[in-house]
C-alpha cells in the first residue's frame, strides 16, 4: 500500500482519490508570488508525491501567478490516468503580489483557459470557485452569477466538476440550485472549527470537504496538548493534527503542502496513525 492511501479514498464527482493529497501553493516564491528559489527541488517534490501514490493535487493559476501550474506540467506531464488535478478560480494577482476578486464571467472564462493552457489539459477535473469577499468565516454574499458562468463552461466540456471555496451553507445551497457541487474547500483545522456544522452537512450529502490551511497555514497550529500527544504516540505534532482531521469525518480530503520531500513523506505517513479515543477527546477541546 502506498503512503497516500493508508487512510482510504473518497469521491470527487466521478473521480476517486486517496484521502491525503498534495497542495501545490507553497511551490512558488514568498507570499505565493514569483518563482521558487529551488525550481529543481519543487519539481522533485511533485514527482515524489505522485511516486508515493498521491493522486489528488490542488493548485490554481493565480499561484505565482501561472508558476505552480507550469511546474506541475513540467514535472508530471503526461499525467497518470489516476491523477486528479483540482484548481480554483475567482482571484487574480497584481504586479506586486496583491490579490483581488475576479469573478465576472469574462474573468472566470479567462482563468479556466489559463489553467487549461498552463496545465496542458483539454478539460479540468474539478474547478473550485473561490469566494473572495468577506472574512473567515465568509459573509455569505450572492454567488449565483459566477457559479452559473462556471456551469456554462462545464456545459462546453471544459470542466468536469465544480466545487466551492470559502463559502457558507447558504452559498452552497445557492450553488446547488445551478449545478452539482462535488467539494467544499474552507479553512478548517484542529483549532479553527467554525464550520463544524457545514462539514457535517457535506458529509451527509457525500460532498468532499477539503480544508485549506489544515495545519494552520502561515501561522501553524501550536498547542502543548498537541505536543504531549505527539510525544506519547511517537509522532510529529503536525502528523497528529492531520490524523485528527482524517478521523474527524470520512469525507475529509487533505492537501497539505510542502517544498520538502522529507516533509511530504512525513505528511503522508499521518494516514497510518490511529488516534486513541482519549487523545481525540483532548484534541477535540482545542477549538478556538
């Protein structure tokens, strides 16, 4: 059994993926902008991930911009039939690295074509619409128009499946009136759990839940309880945090990112950890 499928699989629409995948955002320069300091190292991480059994890579053409998708293409094209690449649209970058909402039909169409071109694909497996307005949790504004624009591209055969990112329950329901939604990608981890109810609703509907910043993102999760449990179980604290997510709900798919092959394998090994009930009881109390 490869490292990435020790924790089983789940569906992304018509695709079945291992529950631990890889998030490619960190392959760019600082601030998810510009080229990586070590291009060959970035390519090596992508190849190592697929060699270890990863068949779900999360990316976006506004990472870099364009750079992450170009790295994925350079490292992995032609792609294995089992590989599912999930991208996201709804934002663009400024020349100095800023990010802004880009959700008009024209902008979304251009973004889909950018992803297709840089990934060297004829159709995108899954495209997430990233809702940019509001904070964390998001404010729940209308998303009918951008989702309808993506549904039109889906009808054209450019997108297989549509997902959402940074959304509320009401936005999910709004989108589902237009097209099936196969995944929700919201901020969620062992301490940031404001979306517990939405996660459970997605599980009831068979929708994949793909937490971004599963380890806290730019401010990694830190907890003395996490450290203690990690020491007791002979694992790294971040492995415990990932294992908690896997045991939280069967519809959770993880996409931890890293620039390091060693750290990649450490993340994948979290799929083999089974946390005892007393450890989970302690970890469940870490929510902010």
